[in-house]
C-alpha cells in the first residue's frame, strides 16, 4: 500500500511540473523529422530498391517535409518555382494555428507510404508517431489543422511526382545486352539485367536535362596489351590483389550494395544494405544532430541534399547507358586473368562513370556550403552492417574516400572515378546556384 501511494504521488508531481506549453517545445523537436526519414530508409532497405529509385523516393519525401515546415518561419523560402514542375504549393490558412513539425512528419510519411511497397510498415510507424504528438497535450484544433495541412502538401507533392515520367519508364523494354566485345555484360554471381536503363528519361529536379553535365569521353576499348584500356584494367587487377587492410575496409565501408547476392553451395541468398544516396542522407542526419540544427534547418538539409542526389543519378545514368563501358571483372576475366574476382560484387549496370563518385562529390559540395567545408563528423552508417564508424575532417574527405573505394573494390577503372568526381562537383555547384531557401 505504501509503495502504491508513493508511485501515485510521483505521477501527480510529474504532471504538476509539466508546463502547459509542453506540446510547443516537443513540436519543435527535429527528432520527428530524423525519425521519419529513417523509417523511410528502413522500409527501402527491407523492400530493396535500386540506387536511382531510392534517390527518387528520398527526394519527394524530404521535399514534402520541407514544404510543410517552411511556412512556419518567414526567413525561409519555399522550393516552389525552383524545382522543375513544382508550383502552387498550398498555403496555411490565416487565423489558424499549426504545428509545422507535425504537418511535416505527416506529409513525409504520407508521401513515403505511397512510394514504397511495404506501405503498412510506414503506416504503422505513422500512427504511433501521431499518438506521440497528441500525448504532448497539443490542442485538438492545432492537431487537426496540422494534419489537414500536411495532407494538402502530400497530395501536391504526389501529384508532382506523378508527372516525372517514372510510370512511363516502368513500361519500357529491359536493357538489350549487346554482343560486341566493348559493351557491358551482366556479371556473376546473379548475372542480373541492367538496372534502370531509361533513368535518363526521369524529369530532373534542378538540372535542365539529364545530359547537362557530360563527363569526358570514356576511354576507347581495346584488347591489345599495349593499349591504355588494357593498362587501366591491369591496374584494377593488380591493386585488387595487394589491398592493404585499410583499403579493404574502405572498399567494404562504402559498398552500399542494396542487394548483394551470395552463393553457398547450391543456395543463393541476398544481403541487404543501404543505398549510396541513403548513405549520404544518413550522413546529413549525423551532421544535423552534431550541429544541433532545429527542425526546419533539418528539413531543409534533407530536402536540398536529396534533390541533388536524385539529379546526380539521373545525370550519371544517362552516360552509363550511352557509353555502355564493360566492367573490369568481365574484361579482366576475358583478356587478362580468368580466375580473378573483385573484392566487391560488381553492380548490374555499365561502368562509366562511377555513381559513388558523382553522388558523393555532389553531396559534399552541398553539405560543405550548408555546414562549412571543414565540418568534421563521425559517420556511423555502416555500424548496423558490422563495420566500425569512420571519422572525417570534411565532407570532401568522405567523398574522396567513397570515390576511391570503388577502385579498391575492383568495380571501376580510374578514369571513371576521376571524371565522376568532376561530374559530381559540377552538379553540386550548379545546384547551389539554383537553390535559394533563405531570404
């Protein structure tokens, strides 16, 4: 009886100490934005999306969050009229009170639920999060106003997404593997078909076209031992055969293969990992937390980074399926060393340019502008996959490591990395010239 009385007294004391505006403090918590993005990431990890498709989902989800949040601060600007095809964003109604973090979370998860396969996972998470908002003591009218506004934003973003040509590309023919020696062929162990050969038909977010930042011409194919192409392949093979422990760790850390196929006797199974774009989205989360960014700056960071990552894939994929460069694994096995295998599993699409190099360097440019070129951070993205966290003194240092990791992994020739770095930096600088989120 005595213990029961003490417990009841403790509860009453806590309740009496809780301020009436507790819901306002909770509503400004950026954790709701972080958790919404993380839930979308977890669902994509479960469902297995190719890197380009994952980047599209991130872009629409995070733009929905930012647009639902931005009207809560007069110093920030909407992305309406800045992103291709996005205009006429619904405005909050005068005289009504809103919780913009609630509206943003609701918009993000509503869009995410429509764009993924496992919508039930997002819906269940969404329902639990909405209860958290209610439990803050938020007035019912504020709750309903925020839900309604988040829904308006989500509907507008989904309508925008529906016009980006994605649905049309689902009906187009698969990549037709060509028989000539120079072009990309499916690689072991699964010999998967080429991923997203029509991705250059997706409407970009900021770029004028998928061809806007063309890299230098791919090196001419040759089977001759004295040719430059042969020497590039030899460099991949020789490096792969004498990797240091540090180089091996770097390659594995940045692998980011959403669907790595493994053979165990007659059994084939897959290991799911985060996508390359998802890795940088996760880095953005680490950085926002370290910088103690508020909920609107957090939403801004995710949205700006996500649209640049999405455009990077569109631009990179355009070149991949135009040059159709053969992967090192195929070339080396055919002309140099039949028994050689790369450290990493070769991704199922053409070699040139390196997607990691393009995406990572575009991301580094954007995050460098937002948080400073010398912003040091620790990335623990791969801890979930049994790899230790890594510390970087700048975003550029992380991008450089992600880029060279593909050479160590044996899946790219060096020009693909060098020219991919340049391609990504140009995309990032262009994006910054177009994006204006502050008055």
